[in-house]
């Protein structure tokens, strides 16, 4: 996917005027790109538009006007763009029960190591590769960034709606699978084209 540049951004005043319409469009887009895998894991698949929205919001909220700081935001979010032949997502561990938060986060220790999150189509699997730095031996973050490098064999299966596609999380005592709807598969195919 083509990297975002300062030229893709709206000036803060312009963004403020069109924000509600842009925000509504992105909410609808993210609805098609969001999938829950069991009760505690959600993935939101990112693309140029979702990341552009996040940058615009950061600039708005933090009142970033210095071009060097704007470029820093662009650099951070461009690192999340999927390259050709891959999908990228924000993985959220969604624990709302404060009393059980530590227990559940402890149970997810190591989720970001090994083959724990996968997209399966036919007999093919692509496992999530987690961005480093979101956990260490005693603590795991509730937010992770993952990439799926998709071989052409899986891409071909995504396009065939007769073939079921599943997103799964299998780690420790947490085992969940979710069927991937056709609307998300269409989004993925667009992403894979770059």
C-alpha cells in the first residue's frame, strides 16, 4: 500500500469542518473490517483510510502543527500499513471486568509468541506475526499490531466464497474461531492488491 504523506492530510481547520462525515465513513469501514474471535479478542484490519483517520485524529487531539511532529505520526502509522501480499490488523484484548483484568491478561501471556492467531482457508493457514515490544516476561499489552503474510494459495481461496475462511485464536485456555464474512474477505482482497 502506498505510504501516507503530509500531502494526504487535511489542515486542522479543514478536517474539523469535514470531520463528522469522514468519521461516519470510517466507522462504517471499520465495521466491515472488524471481527471478534471469541468474547475477548477483536481484530480490526487496517488500511490506508483507517490509518489516515487515526493520524488526522492524533493531529487534532494533540494539536500537532510542527511538520517534524506530523512526520513522526506519519512514520508511526505508515509502519502499520500492509505491504503487498499481506494483511495488517490491530489486535485488541478486550477485558472490561476490572476485577478479572490481571487474571485474563496473565492468561494471555505468550499470545504474541508462536502460532496462536491464524487465518485458515481450505487446508492453508497464515499465522499472525506480532510487532515486538508489547509484552515482556511479566506483562502483556491489551493492544497489539499483527501482520499476516498471505501466500497466493490463500489469496485464491479468499476469492472463492464457497470455501470457508476462519480467523482463530488458540492460546492457553482461550480457544476461539470466527467465520470470516464475505464483506471482510472483499476488504482483504483489496488490501492484498496493495
